[in-house]
């Protein structure tokens, strides 16, 4: 009896504990979590493809790939693949004539393991570069909205060409590439939130391209995304929201 009283006293003194999941339940991350990025820096050489260093993926991670080339043709779409193979869905290309063409793609439910990423233009091109972002996706399962961003006149700012709206909470990624390979990027805003820079087409913030993100806690209506660099150049890019 004394032992039972002591046990109850100790248990009660520790306060409430978190409940364990019931049978068949599993823990779910509450928000998408950024893990890492990899990249290929731009080169003036004419290349038929570029391949990134590897990321170590976890089963069902979410991967976003942003590539640019300088072929200056709307027909020079870039295809994203990985080794080992995962399935990528392409977003809308953006072409700034005589400067930059950008392509983006994403993959849900990737396989685990050390993985490299390849970007292949339809026609060999100069000034290819790549940024790959890796996330633990939490509740993300599909694309929610997308839009383009173009600066046909040299500027230190790039922003979405038009407002866009999302239908649910989720992750919004905005990437831009400028016609110069050694720029310092500063995160702007996405909707009413300050964005966070997540990757560059370089090991440091001195690059032609950068990607930023914001995790929205609710749907948003008629919003913009933007970022800045330290010197004015023409640019192209795009935004994608996932829910």
C-alpha cells in the first residue's frame, strides 16, 4: 500500500504528459521544413546538361528545382531529372528574350538516398545554372498557384508580373535569375510576410540566381512576391505555391 501511494505521488508530481497516438496513427509535421539546397553555378561554356552535387533525401521528401539557360528561345525548355529517378512535374517556363530562360519543376514522394539532379535544355546552351531545394513536406501534396516574374529593363528588384492567390495554408517559393553571375540577393516579401532566402546557384550569396520562401498559415488573396539584388540587371523567374 505504501508502494502504491509513493508511485501515485511521483506520477502526479510530474504534471500532464502528451498523449500517445492511437492505433494506426502517425506523427505529422505541422509545417513544411527546409532541409538543404544544392546547386550548379553558371558557366559560359556551351553545355547540353548540368548535374548537381548530391542531396541525401528521405522517403517522401519534397524537392523543388529551378534552372536557367541563355539560349533565348521559348522552345528551349529544360527538363529536370534525378539519379536515382524520381518523377518531376514542370511548371510554366519564363523567357526573357536575349537574356534568360528559366524552368522549374517539383517532385513529391521522392525515394530516399543520395540523389543528384540534372537539368537538360532542348538545345545546348551557355550560362546554365541550377538550384535544388529539399523539404520535409508536412501536409504538402500538390501545387496551389504559380506565376511568372520578368524584368525586361535592368533593375535591382524582381517581382511577380501579376498578383496571385492561394486557397490554403502552404509553402510559397519564389526564384529569380539575373543576367549577371555575381550578385548578392536580399530576401523580399511574399504576401504580407518577410521571405527567407533558401538557396543560390553558388555556395555563397554571390550568384546569378536565388530562391526564397515563405510558409503561409492561411490562404492569401492578390499577393506579390519580390526580392532584390545589389546591382541592376534584366531578370526572369517565377513563383509557385504548394498546399
